[in-house]
């Protein structure tokens, strides 16, 4: 069977830094755009060499063909901070370099303050078929508090422009648990999002990250800290509302209409191989996991000197890969871990490896076993650590 990978490209640039953000993103680096794009091309060549090397060894063993990328995800930062023609060219080059099939999922993250109809049409023309818009809220008061560069009206316009440009597959991000966010404001945001008819919604609870301007304002007493109970109520209300609207809650923070789950992110959550290009990007392939230099300057300098931009890496043995696949599938995904997928991936039935663990966890009411998969029970969700330690701490058969 042909092995496929998920391909991620990181664009670490933003127009302005949001007050809550501790992602690997930088404002005011426009002068670096050209050399960064050149560095991405260099890294593409290095990674192609790596794949060919790995596949040489694999081909000798089982004659598996060269892996293709089944998904491409351009994230950030703000990919749409780049000039639209550069971003479109990057997508075309990545699709060619990694033999993306015509039905591959190709996502670009966009900030509503950085898109217009012409740019959106250029993205569609380059093969992008999924747009992920960081809306965060339809409450202008909260958007200002978060330091977003767009208004609610601009977010709506961006979504409508994307539709008019021809994007059928639209994902919207919203945030809950914000200081001064009321239940009414949250409900209004979810309703406004649903009016735009997205196939996919990501709802994230705010995490106040140390060192951010938002954390400083909360510490100084200028803003109230997030109210965890209210955030939990918001989450539960959204769960009910989205279920009634036909959305499937397939991952902790993600909902999709049938057929619209994000295939790229499922690659991560199923612990399947992926390659990341760009500053701070992570890769997991061929028994190794590694991360690139986070700072774009260091990333560019490394590639300009002809060196791989890897900052750190570790070997992942089979035992850890098996355990992590179980842990991630159970912790994150509503679908849990499928017996068929496990056997396809590892070449052995799950019961040959984890029969004792699953039987015990089912007995204790933490795991549910159906004809085709295992997944956490409600109690298992609450006591997840007791489940995960059984898979990460056990010593499976080879
Ligand atoms: S747009 Fe996204 S990545 Fe950029 S600063 Fe804001 S939250 Fe961070």
C-alpha cells in the first residue's frame, strides 16, 4: 500500500501580534519574506532527498513506493500576510514537489484582516480547496481586547468573499472563555458563525500564556481572569447547539459537518507521519521526530549555509509509537482507535499487542469496545491518565 504523509508549511509572520498569542509568529519581519520563501524552497529539496533515502531502504524491504502527500496545510502565523501571488506560488510548488493528488486536501489559514477577493481567487487557482479563517469572535469589543487586526464585519466580509471566490470548504475558529465574554456574546458569535454555513468549526478555550500582554493585564488586575466554570458552560452549550445543527464533534475542539473533518489534522491525532517545513515546524517520519529552529532568522541562516534547519530531534521506537497512537487516538478523537487502521499501520491486530490492557480497562469501565474500535467511556475521559499510562507504560509484543 502506498504510504502517504501530511505536509505542513509554517509561515511565521503576522501583521501585528495579538495580545494572547505565544505561537511562533512575528510582526514587523516583512524584510525577511523573500529570503524565507527561498529558504522554504531549499528545505523542500533537502526533505525530498530525505524521503528518497528513507524510501530506498523501505523499497529494499517491502517495495513500497515513494510516499505522497495526501494533505497540505499552510499555517502560521498568518500565511495570508504574504503577498497573495507569493503564497499561491508556494502552494503550487509544494503540490508539485510532494506529488499531491488532485483530491488532496489543501488548507490555508487566513486572518480576515489580510484577505481580499483577488487574493482569495489566486489561492483557489493555486489548488487551495479549504480556507481556515481565524474569526475568534463576532464581538468587536472582544476582538479589540484580543488585539485582533479585524472587526466582526471584516470577518463576515472575508467569509462571504471566500464563498464568492469559490471556496466551498470553509472552517472558522472561535474562542471561548475570554475575559469579559458573556454567555450572550458567545452564543451570538456561534450563531453568526453558523449563518456563514461553515463545513468546519474549531472552538478553542483561551489559555492565558505567561509573558503575553494579556497575561500582564490580568496579573495587573486590569482584566478579570477567565472564568473556568463559565467557559465550561459555553463549551457545553456549543456542543448541544452544534449537534442540533448537524455538526459532528470529532475532536476535543473541532466540529464538522459529515465529510468535512480536517484530514490534515487527523494525521496528527492518529499519530500518522507528517513533514513540516519552515521555522519551528515539526516532523515525524521514518522512526524520528524533529523540530526546526523556531526563529525565522536562524531558520533562514541555516538553509543559506546549506545546513538542515533542524534544532532538535529524537528517535521514536516501535514501543513508543504504538503507545502514543493509542493515547492520542483515545484522548483526542471521538472515533477512538480503529482495529482495522491499527492492523494496517502496524501489521498486527491490536489484540496481539494490547489484549490484557484493553480487557482490564473495559472491566474497569474506562474503555468501551465495539466491533470495530476502542474508545474512552465518559468515566475514561475523566480518568484519562489511568488509561494512557497503561499504553505508554506497557511493553507490547514486537
Ligand atoms: S494572527 Fe494568529 S499567529 Fe498571528 S499573532 Fe494573532 S493569534 Fe498569533
